[in-house]
């Protein structure tokens, strides 16, 4: 059998495009198959639509800062000579800026650019064939490769709620086009506790909408530090978001021009409903059963090398489950690609891979939480180091004192994880991620000598706190130090 490609990447997701470009840079011969929908091209901006939220979030944060300008001694003037100027963000106008951001990035990473880098880009639907040999049939062609990489992404999974389908709803990917309308709805109910739903709730509230967030879990996000999750929930409520936790939506109805939801024992009126509960993989048209690739309702089944149940087919990104995080998808793409192109020896290790919820302030996490660490290790071996952002000069200067840094370490100084809520948390978490990956112990963070003022000082404070706690538990060493300095003070040396 003739091999046409070293790897065929299937899926137009960010992970798929990233994998195809990386394979080409490694001098491998690669094809990228981007599917179409009902014979028409899909929205090729789709892989980058998540950036719309980040652009809107930036605008809403900027409007809030400008609204607080007097706190910094800044004076504003208004054309109508009114005593106070109200600065607010308007979603339709802001979406024009967001669309420009998405368009610019799409152009930089378009199929045409990939093709110029040596990737054979095919925009068409296709499926696997097993006979006479494993191949991928697309657009009248049969692509034969040594390995195949699935990066088809996922789509929202819609929960079975009575009346939901009949009443109508939006999913997060549909929000951005909806907000471009000139008269968007004022009342929103968001169902589901995922990072994107938390971000969306705050952004809509800052644009002046009435927002309700309904989450089934005890915390607004599962598997996060409960202390910080509560702080984040309080931040949302302080900005006007009504939050229901440990609550389910059991029924939806349309009454005249309003939608009504039964949320626990309460009936809530709204204009629009957003569903953000879970994802399901985009795999239906690929004929995976014919090539012995197994999956369940939520994800493709892969091993720790990201190999599917067919040893020549690999997968990465949210098609294998988990939250939709670009950095995690890229990490998985690198691991899967190395294994597919060379020798399958690399295993995924998510312990040092950070993730974040881009609210304001940002929540970021890497490694184990306090609860997870105490379940895995003896509670006496786990030390929790808490430092609050209000102690930082940089936070005081910028009036961004809301925040906490929690480092989870063992008695020997090994860093198990970190949870941060505060300004620049999305950047700070990378320092701890690197420390975990390189097995750098917490005491070494005290040697960073960070700039002052800067938010990085929080790590130096945490390291000093660990040293102080370690000393306070070692009575013998305290006595030794006291004896040493007593000797120095009373000697001629």
C-alpha cells in the first residue's frame, strides 16, 4: 500500500490547525481535512469565536475602570456639562470590535496560510474506510496515511428539560451573533456551571443585562478549590448576577412573549435562555465504528498516549472530553503528534497544565486543590500557604486588591498545586506550572527577587511564609539558632 501522508489531521478546530502546522514544520507530509455542513462551508471563523468573549470582557472591564476614574483622581468632562458622566459598554457596538479581532486572527491562521506552509488543506466532509486498508475518503479522494489525528472538537450537549426544545434557547457559540443585533434581550438565564458560562454571566452583567446563573453543583464550578469558588461566586453576586447552586431547571415554558423556568422551587421570567451544561464530540459522520474506534456520549476513548482503540488513530482537544481550553488542546496535540509521527512513548500529564476562567478578577488553577491533595496524601503532610493580594503594593496602586493565592505544598517543599483569584492570575499561574513541571520546590521561589511593585511578589511572600511555618514546627532548630546567636553576641569572634 502506498502511503500518501505521514499524518492526516481531521477537524478544523484550533487544535487541528495547530497540529497540522506543527507537523509541517517537522517536515512531515500532512493533510488537514476541515469538514463542511450540509454542503456549505462552515463558518471558518468558528475556531476563533471564543476570542469574541475575551474581546467583550476587555471592553466591559475597560468601561468599569473608566467609570471608576474619579477614584484615581481623574477628572472627566461631558458635552452637556452634567455633573457626572456615565461610561457604559454597549454589546452591539462592542461586537464590531470583537468581530474585527476574530477576523484578524482568522486571517493569520487561515487555510490559505496553512497551505502556504505546506499543509494539504481539504475542505470537505469525509469518513474512514477499513477495506482494503485503513484510509480516509474525502471529496472523491482516498487519503492514506501512516497515522490519523482526530481534532474535530465538540458541540454543546443539550439537557433533557421539559419544554426546553419547544421554547427555544441559545448555546454559547450562538451568543456572539445574537449580541450583534440592535435590540438584544435584557433578561438572561444561563444554565450550567462551566468556565464559559461563568465568564458570560459576568460579561453580560457588565453590559447592563439582568443575568441569572443556575448550576447543579454545590460550587459554581466543580473540581475547583471550594474557598476560591465561593469568592468568585460572591464577586459575581456583587456585580448583580443572581446565582443558584445545587439547583436544577426542571421545566421551561413560553407564556406570551416571555420564557419561564422552574428553577428549584422558584419560577423565573426571562427573555433568553443559554444552555452551557456539557459538550459532546463531533464524530457522527466519520464512520468510526468501521475502524474499531470506540466512544461514549461525552468523549472519544483514548489511552494516556492519546491513542484511540485503533492504534493508528489518535485524538486531541475537547473531542476527548474536558473543558474547552486552547492551551490544553495544544498540549494534547503536541503529545499526540509526537506519538503519531515518531515512537509512541509520551504520556499526557495534566498535573502541570494550568487553566483559567477569564472573569475579573481572573481565576486560575494548576495541579491539585487543597481537598484533592489531602485525599491523596496524609492531611498532616499537606501545607496550605495563603497570601492575599491586598498585601501587594502593585494591587494597592491599581486598586485591584480582591484576590488570593493558595499554594498547596508538602512538608518537603514539593509544590502540588496552586489556585489563584486576582489580577494577573492568568500570567502568574504559569510560574507555578513551570515550577511543578521542573520539580522546583517552594523555597526556591524566595530566590526569584521579583520586581517591586509587581504581582509576582506574592510568590516570594508565599515562600517566606513556608520557611516561617517550617521553622515554627522545628523546635530543635529554633533552639540551635538561638544558641548560635547567643554565642555570637557573647563571644569575641
